[in-house]
């Protein structure tokens, strides 16, 4: 009996712990307190309400969002007091998954890049609430955008008819942003070599070869890297168009349509894809591509760029990244023409850029208020505040529209514009659930050189860019496994073929393995999703 | 009737056994009190969380909780066994583990050699020098590996080129991964691992050595016939303990050294669990793989313990 007395404290501790982790299931009603809530105008609520937000934070934004000018100001406007729990982009995926699995949910997941499959899964399970009615009633600004661009609405709606999230939208008119990172080529080296800006894959090869063999930066060493980027995927965004690969945009890494038949295809087993790999293999094995492209990180890339090592690259605006001195020599690279005459630029994303950047959980007691809170940033006024800050404090109105103040563009503390802006805004950087237009955007895609570069690429952009497809619950179960396995295998083999670790004589084996991994089932599901998308 | 009959013969010994326990407990309750913190630590942090293992057999749905999620039997296991990556994962994990296990004698050799050093100052210096890498965190070690092995600017490759060789992309190649992984591990843990053997060697009766010396035994003979047999029990116990974590290769380090080019040899069960569980959020599936991994470890531990007990009378239990 004494034994029990000893065990009792231990047992009670156990039970207590179990009880703590098991509760919190009470508030399921989606109801608004009509007295406190204002259907329109500001503030959103008369008496302050509190929200708890899980937010993905990109490295460029302020460390503590609870202390950022526009968010403080917006809190005063709305009476919605938000506790921002920022999670650095680095560990975002795991922290988000842990939060979703633990049951201790925030009211909102903001900029958390939840994959489409997960939105579907947690939406179905009731963790994320459907927003259709709420958007209709309380989000006039987003509703207007969805009406204006039915494609975006279609892409955002799941097969069960529900919308679970506020999306990140890139304005379909803002091509420079839809392309994002662009190919750049070093004009002064072209001049020194007496070459013109390459238009075909062969000309590109000739240029890269010449860079490799000539000491163009004049330091006596052959340390020039003809073509670099921060990942092979980015380089392929430039090259794949010449082979007609990935011709439905960046968001689809395994499927596109066959250019001849127009049928849906799994492109990593297409002949054109193999041809592209052969070409890339040639570039890589001859040392024309950054040799540690598979392990390079951004700081290392920037360090190399600062030493003037890169003959061409595929990344964001060189002037912004490498500084005026080195960056000014780069001009945009052309969309390339492939051996069979295909010429397109496929490194472009759908205007429905991200779907998982604003979802409301079933724990949220104020869904209507939350929707109104978010919707403001989809209005013109709200977007101006989100991207430019507060008039008089960060920008001023001029005849040409709003312009950032000198203290921001030319920081007294010697900071870059992005660093200076971080004190006032939570942009640039991050996956914010907003509509990005070129009116207020302060990122490098809005720079003059980038806009000019866009003009060069624009004629060759693919005409149809797919958003992420959505699946039914049943499809989703199989899809997450199939896509993960196939994606992993394709990525791995792509690297091996390009670097020459696996010879092309193994190609048939590679195709067979993919078929064995459930290609048929995968394509059946994608076909269904594609047909739904076309409707 | 039957019931009573069956009960009565058993009842007595049970009761007296319990009384004995009770008496013993009352007499030494202070000692048990000392045990309590450790015991509750294990219960709270190692046994209670185990109830979560059931999600390996469940279709885990977050807002229904672990208890509320529906049972699906062995689906997660079959999915893993049928997976394209199954054999590769098993193979990589086994090879890495075996490779590490084969190097198990290295710390023993180091300890034996250090033990023979007669110059006290040099011995201390050598010991400190070999311990030092143990205190460097894994992240830093991998950072150092990356810097030293960089194909262009790395020290190692510069040396290779200096002597007329070809640059080697160490970290991007599947065939180098295992060697780099295991030998950097040896560098890091060799000195630390030798401590326990040094302690055991310190306990060897000096009279044995004196007697052997008088009989004309050489140094080598004394090591072989006195030192090694004396520390054999320690070696066996540590070996069995090592076997218990046979399938758990240093997960963080593998993950940090992994990239899409060396996956062929660097993809191990634990990184796969991390990827499926934390990155893709498939907790049930990841739990199933983890459970499978642990079961292998337990089976190996029990087997080796049994073998050791039968053959050398040294064992954990």
C-alpha cells in the first residue's frame, strides 16, 4: 500500500500532463459579436480584440513584427491587437508542421507557405475554416480581384468548392515580377570577345566556352565561371525554354503539355528533356557551369560575383545584388532558341503565386474580423500602406505617384533600402498574402533595368501558366506520396545526368524506374486535376 | 471451487514476497527516495511519450488528437516496405553503421598507446589534443568539412592539385560520402572514446605487470596478456551498448552533409524519417519507420547481449 503512495505523485503528474495536452476543443462556433464588430469602415472592432498569428518571416524583414510602423499603425486603425509569432524562413516548414500536428494552433497562419496538399488536408479535417462566405460578405477588395480575374478564383477553389485561403497574387500585368529572377550576361566580356548576346543554345555554348578559355577579368588566372546561379533549378529556368520543357511555368516541376500533341505529359521522361540534359551535361563537364552549383549558398555566390567571376548568371537584378560597379556590366540574356527551333522562356510563375499564405484556423474566435483585417491590404489604400508605409513618414505623394523619402532610399545609417525599410514595413521579402502590382512594389523587379529586361523576354514567354493544381481528398492521399517519391527521384537523377555521375546509357533504366514508382497513377490524378482546371 | 483451488497454492508465496518487498522498502525508504527523481524523469520524458507510438498504426488527424484518429493497421509499414527507397535506405544505414562499428577498436588502441607513454607531460598534452575535437559542435564540424573539401578553394583540393592530381568533388559524390562521414566522426570522437578505456587501464593491478616483467615479458606481451584481458569486460559492455544504437547513425551530420548528388549513399532511415515526418508532415508514416528502426536496434541489442553472456560471461544483464 505504501507503494501506491509513492506512485501516486508520479501518476498524478502524468495525468496532469496528459490533461494539458488533450484539451482546447471548445470554441467551434463561427459567430461574430455584432455589437463590437463594424461591417465596414474603421475601426474593425470597437473594443480591442486579440489575435495570435504564426508568421513566416523572411530574413530581410524586421526581427520583431510587434514593433513595426505599419503594423502598429494598423492596430490603432482597426483595434485588432495582434501577437506576431515570427518563424524564420529557415525552419518554417518543420515548425509549421509541428504547430499543425500539436493541436495548439494560432488563430492565423500568415506567410507560412502551406503547400496546396496541406491546405486541402487540413481544410478537410476542419483545422482550416472555409472562407467562401466570409470573403463574399467581409472581403470586398479580394472579391473584386477574384471577379476581375476568374482564373485566379478558379485556381484558388478546391474541388469541394471551398476556398480556404487568401492568396498571394502577382498582378498579371506585372510581368517582371512573374518572371522574377532573370538571365544576365556580361556585356563588357561579350564586347571583349567580339561576340553578340547569344540567341541560341549553340551561341550560348560558344560564349561560355570563350569565357572559360580567356582570362577576361585579367587576374592571370582562369578563375572565371561562365555560368552560375544559386541552384541548378534557376539555371534551367533559362535553358529549358529552348527545349520546350516545363512549358506551363515554374509551379509545375513534373508535368506540362507536349508541344506537338497538346497532351499532358510527364516531362522528365520526354525526349526533349533528355536532349536538354545532354546539353547541360556538356556544359557542366566542360566546366562551363559553377562546379559546386549543387552545394553553393547565396553568400558564397555573392562573394564570387563580387570578385567579378561570373560571365553569365540567372538570379535577381545584378545592380541590386552585386552593387553598381559590377552589376552595371550585365545585360539581360535572351530567351534561347533550341536545336529544333523552339524558342520560349519558361521561368515564369502563375499570378496565383501562393495559396497557403493566409489561412484561418478553427481556433479563431473572430473569423469575420480577421477576414476584414486582411482584406484591407487588398485595397488600393491598403496596398499603398503595405508596400510604401505611411505618408510623410516613409513616402510622399508626387505628380508621378508615391515616392519613398530620401531617408529611406539614401539611409543616414548607411543601410541598404531593404534594411532601412525593415524598420517600417514587413516587405520586401516574404510570402505576403497581398496583391503585388507595379504601382507600389519596392523590390528589385520594379527597377528600371529589370523592366527593360522583361521587354526582351516578354515576346517569348509561354502563353499559358498554370497555377498549382488542387486535388480531392482521395486523390490527395495518393498524390502526396507519389509526388514526393517521383519528385525526389527526378531531382536526384537530373543532378546525376548533368554532372555525369550517371551515363545516358542508363536512360531507359531511369524511365523504367519512374514507371515502376507509380507514374501511371500519378498521371491519372494529374489528368483529372488538369481537366478540372480547364473547365 | 476450482477457482479457489487454483488460487490458494499461489497466494502464499506472492503474499510473502510482497511482504518482503514491503519490509525492505520501509527499512530503506530513504534510498528509494533518492531513486525517485531519476525514476520520474524516465517515466515523464521517456515512457509517457511512448503512447504516441500508436500513430504508427493510425491515420493521424491533428484536430482529433492521437487517441481520436482512426486505426489503419499496418498500412504505413507496408507503404514503407513497398517504397522505392526502402532497400536503398536499409543498405545505406547498414553500411554506414557497419563501417563505424568496424572502427570500434580505434579508441582502444589509442588508450593502450597512451597508457604506455611514460612522459607525464607529453601524455597529458596528447590526451587533451585528442579530446578537443569532441567539443566542436556538429554544425561547425560540417562547416569545416565543407571549407576544407571545397573543390576549388578547399585546402585538400589545392594540395591535390599542387601534387598534380585532379580536383575531387568530395561532397558531391556518393562514393566519398561514407568515408568523409565516418572518418570525420573518428577524428571527432576518438580521444573522447578512449577515456573510459584509460580509466579501466588505470585499474589494472600493477603487481601483474611487475610479475610479468620479472618473468621477462616484453611490452607487447604485457599489453596482449595483461592489459587487454583486464579491460575486456569494459570493451564487451561498450560494444553491446554500441550495438544498441547500431541503426542510429549520426542523423544531424548526415543531414547537414546531404545534397542531391550524394543521396545515393547518404539517404539513411533517419533522414528519411525527418523528411517524411517534419518536412512533409506525415507523422504516422514517419513514426512507423522510426518504430521499425528501433525494433531492429532492440533485437540486435538482445541478440548480442545473449551471445556475449554465453561466450564471455560479460553482459549488460
